[in-house]
């Protein structure tokens, strides 16, 4: 049986919660909290939360920058660098090894 350091649950139909490396990410709030004491550790924009939560649901799959733009920003016009910055900030908060870069292809979430 595989054991992942990632837990995702639906606390309500509209909110998705992810526990990752001692931190909690919620779709409905930009606050990133410590699992043990609930203290706020950081904030994360909605687009970044959409990306990390989506990639968690599809861990091990490869996503292009274009796909991640659609996931994070939907119909908004953003550049590829927006995705690169989002991935960089997610890595800095949760650890470098979680999202693997496949050069010329995209990114894989692999906790």
C-alpha cells in the first residue's frame, strides 16, 4: 500500500483542503496554515491554489505550461512566466522535490 504525505478532503462541496508537508492549503482561503497549531504561515493566490490542488488530484501526470495556465487562470490572459512564477512559489513553500520540471514538456507533481 502506497503512503503519500498528501491528504485531500472535501469539507464542503465548494472547498477543497490539501495537507502537504505540515501545511494546509484550502481552495476557499488564501491563508496557508500550520497543520499542528493552525497558525498562518503564508498566503497564496487563488491561481496557485487551483494549480497545486489540481496537480495533487492528478499526481504523476505531466502538465504543460498552457494546461496550467488554463487551470490557474481559466479565461484570463496571462503569460507563460505567470505559471513559472507560480511553480517557483509553490516549491518555495512546500519544498523543491514536489513538482518536477520536465524540460521542454511541463511539470509533474510527485510527492
